[in-house]
C-alpha cells in the first residue's frame, strides 16, 4: 500500500445535465432530466435541482415525469458530451501519463507515475484545486469533484464524499476510520445482489462488515468475492491504475433482410455476435470493461445502450449475458433492422468483476439515441441542436402534431426566445453541436 494520497479520482457533477445547462442558458438553475425518450426509457441523469424531487439515474422516465413534471426532459447529445469529456481527459493527462478513464466523466490518475514530486497532502490539495479551476474554464462552466487517496478505493470514496463540486483527501493512515461509518454499498462493486446477502448477515455499514471474518464472507459470497470484500472493508486495496490500450473497441453488427420483432431470435443473434466479438478480444489478449448493444429501427433511427462492468472480462458468457440484458430493456415490437454487439474500455489486465454476484446486475446503463441521418429528421428529439435560416442556432424544446418548438439560445447568449414552426419547415435543419471551448495548450515543460 502507498504512504501518500497519490491516486486521484475525478468525477464530473451531474455530467450530461451540466452540459445541457451550459449550452441552454434558460435551463441554468432549473431541473433538467436527460434520458431515453422511448417507451421503456430511463433517466440517464438529473440536474441537482431535479434530484431534490427524488429523481435519479436509472429511474423510469414516466416516474421522473410524475415526480418532477416541470423539469426539462431532454434526449441527450452525445457529441457534446464526448467533446467535453475529451477536454477533461486532456487536462488529466497533463498531470500524469498514467490515467484510467472509467467512463466519459470519470477517471483515475496515478500522480506517482508523473514527474518526481513530494506528493504530500498540501501539495496534492493544491494540485486538485488548480485542476478544478482549469477544468471549469476549459469546459465553459462544468464542475468536478475530486478525491485523493492512497488507493483507488480511497480516491473514489473521497470524490464521493466531496460531491458536488468539492475536493476531499483521505490522509494516509486514516483510511479505515474514514470508511467505517459508510454504508457497505459504498464499496465498489457491491450492488443489490451482494447487498441482499450482506443484509441477511446483519451488515449495514462497513464497520459491521469488518466484524465478519474472511471465512464467513467466503462462505456467503464465494472465495474470490469474499476475500476481496474482507480486504476492502479494512481499506486494503492494491489495484493498479490501468491505462487503456490503443485499440478502443471491437464490434460486430448485422443488418437483417427483413425487420425482426421476435425478442428470442434477437437474443440469439446477440449471443452469436458476442461470441465473435469475444474471440477477437481473446486473440488480441485484451479484456473489456464495457459492453454495448446497438439497434437500428425501421425508420433508420437507432439506439445504443451500454453497460460498464465493475471489472474487465474476456468471458463470452458475461458479454452475452450483458448484451441480452441490454436488449431486454428495449421494446422490439416495431421490428429491428440492425443489431450489433460491441466491447470497449479495453485493458491488458484481467480484472474480473470484484463481486461475481454483480456481473450482469442491472444498474448503470448509458443509452444514446440517434435520429435518422438526415437534415430534417422525422422526429425532432427534445434537446437536439438545430439551426434556422433566419433565427440561427437553437434547440428543440418540444414537438408533436406536426409542429416543433425551438428555443434560440446558445452557451454564449443569454436565455433566448421560443418560436414554433411546422415540423417540415424547410428553413429548419438539425445541427452538429456548436464547437465547445478549445482544449487549453499544454503548459510549458517543467
Ligand atoms: P455519474 O457520474 O454517475 O452521474 P452524474 O455525473 O450525472 O452525477 P454526479 O456524478 O454528480 O452524481 O454518471 C455520469 C454520466 O453517465 C451521467 O451524467 C449520465 C450517464 N449515466 C447514464 O447514462 N446512466 C446511468 O445509469 C448513470 C449512473 C449515468
Ligand atoms: Mg459524475
């Protein structure tokens, strides 16, 4: 174990919603909910203003509408999220060459792998403070929470404690005390399935967990998970920060001759794709952290849903099971034109999910909807960027009954006016997101 808090964990605050509020001035300070617009759509994230009403990630959209009817409901703009993410990851790479991105908005940085430094608490806190200021500048207003600790687990716990928009450093030597009062589910990888078993053993907090022997935990959860949990409960974690490989993803997809609406047939196709993807993964000697399922509908719109495991795998059963679970979340009755399965988040080291029970548990699913590729889509997705020949850039506020309402504003304007058009108005076109702030120049060497 290290003696300095030299692992940094960064997580952006209300990421998708914060990007929307940045680019849509009229939504700043208001409840914003980003999520799937389809029948079984779920919430991707909610702004902190909406969380007050009990809305959170993974909640069905209809429930979110019930709890917070006045929120802005948006379908998400992944190009804008990817752009913001690239800026943030660029800033982290300036701190150290060893960074491990976990998702678009989250990464570990091993500060001990950078140039020789003192790495004392004071210096680390100063570095984190500077990073947060630069990040807000470079992204045009996003905020991040930063944790520092002597292990991945501690850094992650620290950023969680710092949320939102804060910094926290767990001083080396105080790790076990810091986590004692936290609920057992604060341990990475402890999800609903593991928690259910732990509850039966009377465990609520990490301190309760520490009362149990390794043997008891092994009996309840199996050898690997039990031993691992015993270590983490005492704040022992020596997992290394793992960089990603050059190859970014591997995928397989098929367009059907006739649209397929049979869920079982589709599940079979997903399984076959998973097998091919995994055989390429194994040949390359890699392990994947994220599984993605892509579906194109008869109207050429498409959706891709992905789930990030709490480890990295090269097991075909795991990839197939996750792909099928992602498919299960979609209503395929209208038929499917194309089905694809892919893996990404590739690393060189096997990191089996920390807890076997949680491998295919539901939970963090990221869903990206794409309108058909055309200047004038058949459906105007709420929140999408558009441009009008006369009024300029704006975003879709709502649509239906052959009309579309647009608010004309951008990150650089104040709140703008709203106007309604015929959905097929030739003056109105979908647009790529406005260019985000440019990546800051790398600082001079030294
Ligand atoms: P999170 O970091 O979990 O959530 P957040 O950034 O919105 O809020 P905070 O960190 O302040 O608690 O996830 C990052 C983004 O990933 C989130 O903005 C939307 C997306 N996401 C999903 O699409 N589905 C999910 O189930 C979760 C948890 C996140
Ligand atoms: Mg976040």
